[in-house]
C-alpha cells in the first residue's frame, strides 16, 4: 500500500516564536480516514497547512508520496513537476470558505481547478456539471459565491476541491456553522468518498462527526503535541484524555428526576459516567426538542 504522508519530528512555529506544532510524528497510508481532534489553538489547521504543502516544517521532515516537501524543492522552481503532481493528488477544504472563494460565479469557481489541469473547455464543462450535480448545487451555477449562505459556500468549496478529483482530501472543521441537515449530508458524502477509495483527513472537535467519518483519530493536546493516535473507539472511550484535551467538560446537569454530574461534549452529546455507550440519534432529537422548548 502506498505511503501518502510521513511526518518525522515535525515542529512549526509562526514568526519563529509562536509554537503551533511540536514534535509531530505519524504516517498516513492510502485509503485511511483520519480525524485530527483537539481544542482551539492546538495546531490542527497548521498541521493541515503542512499536509497541503502550504507551509513547511520549522524543524523535522515532511514526506509526501516518498518525496521530501521543503521550501527548496517545492517552492523555488517555477515549472515544478512534483508540485503539479502533488496538487493533483491533494486538496484542502479551508475552514473559512471566504478564503477559498474568489470567482464571479459558482461555475467559474468550480472550473478553476480543472482548467489548471489543461483539460479542454468541453471536458472542463462536463466535469463541473457532474460535480455540481453530485453535490446538489446545480441551481447555484450562475450565483456569485459571496452571496451564498454558509452551508452553500461550504458545498461550493467542497465541489471546487472534488472537481480536480484528488485522491487525498483534507478538511478543516467542515461541520462548523452547518445546519444539522447539511452536516448529515456531509457525513454521507464523506462516507461515499471513503467507499470510492479516497484518503481523508479531517480536523474537527465535533466528536459525534469523528465517530461517523473516521476509523483513526489523532488527538492534539494544548501543548501542540500528539497525545493519542489510535482507533476512534479507543480515543472516544478515553474520557480522561478528552477532558484533559478540553474536548469535553464536566458540569452539573438535571437529568430526569436526579441531579448528577456527567460529561458533556461541546456539541451537546452526553456521555454518562457509568454508561459511555450513547444513542446518537436520540441525542440529536433530544437536542432539537430542547431547542424548541426554549
Ligand atoms: P487550531 O486549528 O487547532 O485551532 P491553529 O493551527 O490555528 O490551531 O493554531 C495553533 C497555534 O498557532 C495557536 O496558538 C495560534 O494562535 C497560532 N497561530 C495560528 N495561525 C497563526 C498565524 N498566522 N500567526 C501567528 N500565530 C498563529
Ligand atoms: Mg483551526
């Protein structure tokens, strides 16, 4: 099986002094689905920027497809064959959609990537129409991306990345700001992409989502180091670690007739101390009901 990424003792600091990643080591194999979880500021976005070749380790080595990615090999030659190859294989969906969108219409936005691949205009058009159909945004074709809702923008961003058909997808907090229906749509889309054999790495602190879209989870601690890298179930059952990493918090809550202490995630999923199994669908309904009663 092909090795996609290999990070060897990677550290990164902004402007030489703000630590964002510390001594990160892990490998990614083809067709893995991995979640990068950690609280705000733990280094998730920085890690995805390294994996997308946007920035380079301050210390340590990053290999992609058996080639070392460094400023010297990646960014110096204008006509860089490996960089073009890398760009066709890896695509990043940014956390902030507005950073990613710049074209006058949705159609042109999605066509931008395929046009870079030197496809004929006819082939580009076919591909754009196919991707819009797949993502369910055909009716937005002539709209200006900046006038769309948050969920629609996110769909366009995903479409722009899928239009180049990369086999490695990086997603930075893709559920942030999405309504429940769009979140479900995204979960199902990622499951389909998994079935299609994509390698998918998603940064998130939505633990419910993690469970549905990945098999392996890498937990970033607040000191910017990896604190756990294991099967999703093992990570999600390690309540102490999730508490320490600020991914869940303890609080008092009135439940049925009893007042008891239990663990509570940021997304509202309840994990009872004596009952770590929890029915996600009923939690969702509970949340909706709770909201309606407010
Ligand atoms: P996360 O995505 O997990 O919230 P980030 O990778 O964005 O974390 O940030 C990691 C650390 O790097 C934080 O302390 C953050 O303040 C800092 N940081 C992120 N981007 C920049 C930047 N452009 N300049 C300076 N510091 C930054
Ligand atoms: Mg981030």
